[in-house]
């Protein structure tokens, strides 16, 4: 990686995967840009925050279960702040959730969090690993303005199991037997 690719302005907040360089007030990329599940069996909700872009872009979730079956979520000019989509799968702790952003009008390009060459196009704030904020620069850097407000969304992780354990089923069954006996 070249030095320019490794530096991002200090106005963009990166945590966990990055450390600040006090000598030049920049941020040095040490690991890949990633949105990572903080727990097992996490449900993921993607919430649109807004866009301040001239180009029209389309945000998609990259489905890890089926190649080529990515799910288009919104275009930045048709989405309404607060709209949300719950992804149709659960994620294990440490599993990455990847997105792509394709410029479909005004310029042609596509960026993905799964592609190392595109990492500079994304700003990820994972200060709260359960509520990750993502911003996208829609003009390939170094040509863009680097404001990361061309598409903005949140990734909310809700942890916990929705499937009862076998012991829970046993207790429920036992309760049904006891209730049935009382009725007689």
C-alpha cells in the first residue's frame, strides 16, 4: 500500500482497526476496513442516515451465503432517512458484514468493503461496536472531496438468541403437562 492510501483525514473517526498518528494529525490504517459482528447470532439492521451527493449511487449488502445474490438496499436519492432493512441472516462474533456502493448515474464506479483497494472510500466509526456508522466518498480518491457524506448509514447489531435452548423446550413441555393436569 502506498503512503497516500494509508492516510485519512483526522476529521473522520476510525476506531478499533486504526490508531492515530500524533506527528501528522492523520490516521494510519493498520488493519482492513471492516464492519464486524461483536457477538454470536447477531441480527443486523441497516439504517439509512442520508446523502449529500450529486451522483446517484446504490448501496447493497454482499451476501456471504450465496455468491452473486447480493441484496440491493437503497439508492441514495430515493432513500428516506430512518428507513431500515434487517438482513436475512445472522452473524457470528468476528464475522464481517460487507457492503458495496455502485455509482449508477453521474459517473460509473463501484466500491466494496470486501476489496482492499476500495478501503479509502469508506469511513467507519465503530466506537460502539453494536452501532457502527458508515460514510462513503462516491468519487474515487484522491479525486473526491473526502467528506464521506455521499451515502451514510448505520449498522446495528442486536445480540442474543431467538431460538430457545433444549432445556427451555423441556420446561415449556413440563408446564403444559402441569397445566393439563390442573384442568382435569
